């Protein structure tokens, strides 16, 4: 077993780190304060090839391995988790996976090269007001009408809803007998009947757009059905499996940023005539933070590596992906909270970024399958 990145991975990691230091971190406070969508940074990420990371070369993406992609996400999240989620909800982790794993070659050719070339955004539209953790409870419908489906329903908490050109929408196909077949469709945002609703005001990830989406009698060509009728939940669950190492990587980036800030501050803040890092009480906190981050990193890298094996030969990785998501996000919450503690009262102010890291970390325990749901997934695997 080799615990070493290859030279290509090291180069990519360094490039992403330098990009984050120069193009993201200096703007992250302002983006957070203004709740401003990070278009300019997204364009730069796109121009240097750090966007739509999961898309293979034949469809216009960079075609990199999943570990490299986690390395990039981790570094970008060190700069700002809101920017990272904006980019990764697209082709890095979430929205494009149903197409990548369930679409036909023709569908991939139709959508992906344009999305990658022009940096267009796509939403992953699954959650509804009464269907959060219980994704199978969605009530959005798709009724067949000749060579079209007519889609009606409402989604909530959809990342990038206001800025996307496409929406990957989960809906139940209702046939003549009234039976429901959960399915997934690629919609264009300018199709008549698609509207964006309320934009959420959030605790963290404040530059990332989160909004409602409504579909009223939207006519969608049958060719836009991704996979077969009835495959929607399978594709949603597989997509979420694929996304979990990325949530773990974002969590790692947030935790690493908070840890580095806490170490630096503890060396300069003087109380009782010496830097606070001279106290064993602070040293033990720093040692625990470093240990937890390292353990989370190993789980995230392992799950990312397994994701590629799943792509190649179907090796199951559901449990390892859930390990990575649940552990890394819990670590991010703990480490960022401890970082605020090390900063004392100053950590509670908006003068320093540690309070932002703590707010950003919280959502990592909630979305893309809450940490309770991850534990259900893990327990089911253990007891199967
Ligand atoms: C910033 C943000 C961005 C998001 N982006 C997207 C997106 O792009 N696309 C999308 O489709 N969705 C998105 N979501 C929705 C997100 O995935 C859901 O919020 C999440 O799945 C939880 O659903 P819920 O909020 O309805 O909580 P609920 O399902 O109502 O859960 C409430 C609480 O109960 C717990 N719980 C529920 N069931 C169980 C159980 N069986 N056992 C134990 N505990 C349980 C949960 O863990 C949680 O703590 C986003 C949400 C946010 C806040």
C-alpha cells in the first residue's frame, strides 16, 4: 500500500492551493457579507480547468481521477466553502452524475460538451418541502403526452437554482393506472413553466445560491428522460454515493483552514506573559484537531480512490463513501468550533474567518444525506 500522491496529483494539489490563496481566500469575507454569487471566481475556475471535474475528456471535461478531484476540492474549500459548493454542485459532484452514470452516449454528447465549454450550471433538483431525507416521498409528477412529458411540482433548497441553464429534476412518472415510477429528467431553465422562487438566507455558504424551483406544465421532450422510467431513485442514490467523498473533501478544506488559522493565532496571542500555544491545554486541542483532520483525510482519499474502482468495475463503495462524509463533516464541525475557542472573543467576531468556517461546516452535516442518514446507510451495510 502506497500512501503517496503521484507527481501529477501533487502538481494538481499545488495548483489548486495556489489558486485558492490568490483568487478565493482574499474575497471570501466580502462574498459572505454581501451574500454575493461568485460568478467571477467560477469563471476563473472554469478558465483554468478546475470546474466540471468529474466529466471525462471525451465529453469536454478534464477527465481526471477521483482522488485528484478531491484534492482540488479540498484546496478550494480551504479558500471558501461557498465557492466550492457552487462549483461542485455542478459537474464536480452532484448535478451531472445522473447523466454520467445513467445517460446514453447521445445524451452525454448533446449536453456535456456545451456545459463544459461554456461553464453552464446545472442543478440537482431532488428535495421538496415534504421530501428531504425521505427522497422517495417526492410528489413532482411527469405525465406522458405523445413524445413529451408534462412536469408539475415544486423543489426547495436547490443549489444554483437562480443561475443554472439546466435542471436535473426528479419526478414520478404517472401512468394510466396511477402507479408512480420515480424518474429523472434534464430540463432547460428557459422552458415555459420553469420558475425560480424564494432565495434562502442562510447561516453559512452565504455566497452559494439556494432557492426554490417551480414547474408548471413544463413540456419536456421524451429524449430528456435520463435512464429509464422508474430508475430515478437508483440514480439519485448512486449520485449521492458519488458525491459523498466530495462533501468529505470540502469538510477537510474547511477544517484545515480553521486549524491553520488557530495554530497561527495561538503563536501570536499573548496572555499571562506568553503566547497561548505555550499552554498544554491549547496544545492538546491543536494535537486533537490535527489528528482528527488526518484521520478524515485518509477516509476521504480512500473513498475517492474507491469511486474510480466503482466507475471501472462496479466495486461497491457505499459504506466507505458514507464513512468519509460522516466522519469528515463531524470533524469539520468539531475543529472549527475549537478554532473559535482558541481565538476566544475575537473568534466570535467577524474580524477573523474562523466564525465563517464554523458556520460553513454545519451544512456539511446536513445536506447530501444528513449524518443521521449516513449512519442509517452504514448500519444497513454492517447488518446486511
Ligand atoms: C444550503 C443547502 C443546499 C442544498 N442543496 C440541495 C440541492 O442542490 N439539491 C437538493 O435536492 N437538495 C439540496 N438541499 C437539501 C438537503 O439535501 C436537505 O436539506 C437534507 O437532505 C435534509 O432534508 P430536510 O432539510 O428536509 O430535513 P429532514 O429530512 O426533515 O430531517 C430533519 C432532521 O431529522 C433527521 N432525520 C430524518 N429522518 C431520520 C431518520 N429516519 N432517522 C434519524 N434521523 C432522521 C435528519 O437527519 C435531520 O436532522 C440543500 C440544503 C441546504 C440547506
